[in-house]
């Protein structure tokens, strides 16, 4: 496996984001109505029809790569990494696929089995498994999603800023994901563009494997 794959495979199912200065969440002021904040956050996520944003992905050791994220409902996402990183991560609405073009390998997981399921799976009952984290900031909502019946799916913590111009009044600033092995990946979204035209071809990819290995 390549050095890029070693860096990214550990976090492929936990691609997420960091909001500057909010990782050490301070329990200062409790939310007046946690249920209302959770419902607003869920509604805002479902209001995102399409999204394009730059991202910075950071691992626990400080390794960092950049790229462009493209998302489209329902359940489609693409992480296009910076030049020189021979990896691509794409969801076609059903499966999350990581393609390593350097070693011609493809790995695939059902969306529902990954932390990103809370963000991408339209059938996921996010509010049912969500917990609001206190941040001490009235403009920031931190919501962790974990299915207690499936701890192997990991935990996704979404960080959303109140912004009237964003879908549902909340902007998906970042998210933090931890997989079943407690590996955490951090990524921050910048320059978000909502409602952009996204062709279906954006979620296709070229299979680098030899012909006999392409099935499945």
C-alpha cells in the first residue's frame, strides 16, 4: 500500500472537518432547547441539495492534504484530492468507494456502514441517534451522531454555524468523524457554494484494476 493510502485508508470512512478553536468544546452555556437545535441541524442537512467546497483533511499526526468536495442529494459525494495524491473517494448514493490509482486498488463500503451515513444516507434517522454537545457559542451547533446498535459504524460530529443565507439557516462548517478503532480524521470546509449544478458524471470513476478483477 502506498504512503498516501496508509495516510488516507485509516480515515476513508471518517472523512471530516475541524472548526478552528472548537475541538476543545467548553461546557459553558447549555442550549435552551437541545431537541430544537438537533431538529434544526437535521433539517439544514436535508436542505442541502448540492454543495461544492474546498477542504483541508488532517489526521491525528498532523498529516494534511487538501482538495475539493462535491456533494449532491441523495447520498452522492466526491473527494477530489490535490495534485500528486493518487486517490479518489466517491459515493454513488449506495456505496463509498476509495480508488488508489497508484497501486490499482479499489475498496468499497456501504454508506450506511460508515460515519458518513449520517450525512449522506437519506434514510438515516439522524435525530434519533443525535446528541447535542455544549460549545459555549450561541452561533455554533455541535451534534454527534452514533448508532448504539452499530458501534462499528463509528461516530460523526457535525459542526454547524448559524448563517441566515445557508440552507436551513445553518452552514456545514466542518465535521469530526471517529471510526470503530478510535481513529479520527479532521477536515474543514471553506468557500462553500450551495445549489450548484452538479452533473451525474461527477460521481463516476475510472477503474484502475486489471479487467479480471473489476467484477464486484
